C-alpha cells in the first residue's frame, strides 16, 4: 500500500468520525498538541478530552 493510499484511507476514516472526536484526534496526532492545550482550545474539560481521544481512536480502528 502506498503512502498516498494510506493517507487517503486515513482521511476517509477521519471524515466518518463525529466532528468533535475528529478534532481531538487531529489536534493530538497531527498537530501534536498536549492534552491540556486541546482541552483549552476545544472548550472541554481535560477528562472529556481524554474520553473523546480514546473513543475517537477506537472508532478509527473499527473503520480501518
């Protein structure tokens, strides 16, 4: 599988996530933000941010 098709597959999978989960996953793994900063910019509690990240990763694994 080529890097381009991997990238396309990840974009497709991310597009299927709930927007809030997608934002948290992208901020963490693409933008490499710290969880505290993600919580702040997303206007979420740190606990909720952790929950959304975990749920987003689980859903991505199920999609891919």
